[in-house]
C-alpha cells in the first residue's frame, strides 16, 4: 500500500536525527524562554540553572516543571515570550473567569499547530479529495480551529460545522458527502445513533475515517463507532497549553499516537517525586515545546498518565508513540469534552451562598456523559414549595453553565443528607470508570 505522510521528511526521520534536532531546538528554546519570560527565568534562577547548563537532551531534567497553577498565576501575559504585536490569536481552556489558561500564538505558531493537525488528517487517509466535517467546538476551544486549519493545509474541502445541531450535521454529512469526521468520540457515537434512528445504514454515508479526541475513550467505544459509522476511527491528542489537538495522532496501526517530536519533547515522570522514568514506564506526561514563539512551555506537567514506546511502526513513522491516556494525576474531569474541576463547582455554590456540601455524579449513558450535581439546600429553604425549589435549581444551573460551559442537572437535596466524610471528602462519583473509561 502507498504510504501517505503530510511531511515525510519529518515524520520518517531517523531516530538519531530526531534526537539531534530536538537537542539543537531545546538549547535554543531554553535560552529564548530565559531571555523573554520573566516568570520562568525566576524559576530557573531559584533552582540555580542557567541556559548554558542545558547542552544535551538529558540536561532537561535540570529544568523546573511548569504546572497549570503556574499558568494561572501568570495569567494573562506572564508566560508570553514575544511582543503582543507579534501575536495573531489566543485560544483558551474552559475555566473560572480570571483563572483560565490563555495561550497565545504567532502566525508561525499557528502554522506549526495546523501542520501537526494536517499530519493527523493525512495519517487518517485524508487528501485534497476529501470532505472534512469538523464538529469540534469553534471559538476559544482549540478543537475546531485546529482541525479546521489542518484540513485547509491538506487542501480538503472543510465543513466548519462546530458542535451541536445534530440534524444539521447529518444533513450536511449526507448532502455534501463528508468523508472524514472530526469530533469528540462521544459525539461521534451520538451521530452514529442518530443516523440509525433516521433509518440510515452505515454504508449509506460516504465517511471513511474519523479523527476523535479531546476526551478519554476505550477500544470498545472505538469498535462501536467504527461499526455504526462504517469508518476507521483514529485517536488524536493535545492540550490548549501546548497548542491544541495534534500534539500526537494515530496512524493506521491504531496502537497509540505518534508524538510530533520535531516540535515537542516528551518525558514520563513519577507524578509524586518528579523523577524521570525510563521509556516504557507508566507515569505523567510532560511536554517541552521546541520551537514555539508566543507561548513556549518548558517541562509542562500535563497530568495525563500514559506510557511512551518507540517500537517500529508499520506505518513507517519514526516518532515515539504514547498510549491512550490512562487517567490523570489531578482531579480534573472531562465531561462532554469540557474540562471540569470540582473547585469550579464549589466556587459557584459558595458564591450563591450554599455550603460546600455537594456531590458530583458523572456517568455515560448511550455514549453520552450525564452530569448531575446534588447540592444540600439551606435549612431555611427546606420548607420551600417544589416550584420555588425548581427555580433555585435553575439559578444554580445557569451559574454553573456560565462557569463551566456545560449544563449539569442540579438537584437540591435535604440539609445534611449528603454523607459527611471523616477523611478526604468524596465529592465525585464517576461511574464511567466502571465501564473502563479512565477519566
Ligand atoms: O482537548 C485539545 C483537543 C481538541 C484534543 C480536539 C484532541 C481533539 P484541552 O481542552 O486543553 O484541549 O484539554 C486537554 O484533554 O490534557 C487530556 O486530559 C484530554 N485529552 C485530549 N485529547 C485526548 C485523547 C483539548 N485523545 C486535555 N484521549 C488533555 C484522552 C484526551 N484524553
């Protein structure tokens, strides 16, 4: 079979050449960050590390880590490494106002990011003959803009659908003969079900592949989606902080995602001690950008748990592969593709005058995440009529929607009815774990 790559010279580089390139880029990027990002320079100074101390890849372990908290502390401009006039875009994670992570991009950063997405599309069999339907969200979320840009680079006809309005998605998919679908795996499964409900069989659509990511999904889910849509389903990974989707992507082997190592250096660390672990070990994934201009990050702790392996891949790509993320080392949940922290929920409740007695219940029913928050009503509200209670629930719901970007079901429950814990409070019951989804 003819192998297709978007940038073969990079994607099939000899491993020694990748390492040499990474080393050269790392040395430059560290100096660039030291010279231009005061926040990180201070961290390096605190540790007594200077850019000259970084002379080879393994020296990276001398550098301090960066965490989401650092990025929040530095919000909005503290991590910016270039003049604002050189920046052309921001993207952002969902999160508390004022506490969002805001990532900046120069045009070169956008080009690099879109090329990474183009590699993913070509690895999924895409070319300028394809019609790529992008139903990741557009806007501050990186999913829509990233895959949209990648599809342009490939020269595919791009359908910038954004998420939601499933009837319209299906109409465009069928009328315009979409061949590649890009969305979260749970939305892909939902589209599959909706097609079936409308009486379509998998062979009635022209789709051949899907590029699905932004949330954890299982091999079982992959098989379900492949069957219901009649496609091959490819995984794609990324995070706002490093650029967005396309940091790594799957090839036809479907055994893990190749990391775009010419732009990102990956390490696996022990989440408790920070020690760098050898290849093949399970631990927390840490990324260092190698050539970003606006928002370069050195040793950024993703909190995603995975394993890196550099086994020979039948696709011919030489980039190291990461396994599907197997969980997180923090309390972030991904619900319907949106990142949710219990602390955000607590902040909303405290703001509205409730005590922090709540329980978050998450499950996956018919491939869609369910999300309920039980909140203890205030003792003085206990005698409220059902109508008044419903009104209060709606008020909490709209405040949650504003904070999180998604709508939970809110249930006000009797005072003192949520079990108190004697140790660490159990705030989250995530039943998706029972069906093998490693949230
Ligand atoms: O989710 C970027 C993205 C968009 C990736 C579209 C793929 C497709 P954030 O909203 O910043 O960015 O969330 C990043 O999502 O740290 C992981 O925990 C999780 N995640 C992303 N892709 C995958 C995946 C986008 N393929 C966080 N499998 C990351 C499992 C994923 N988890």
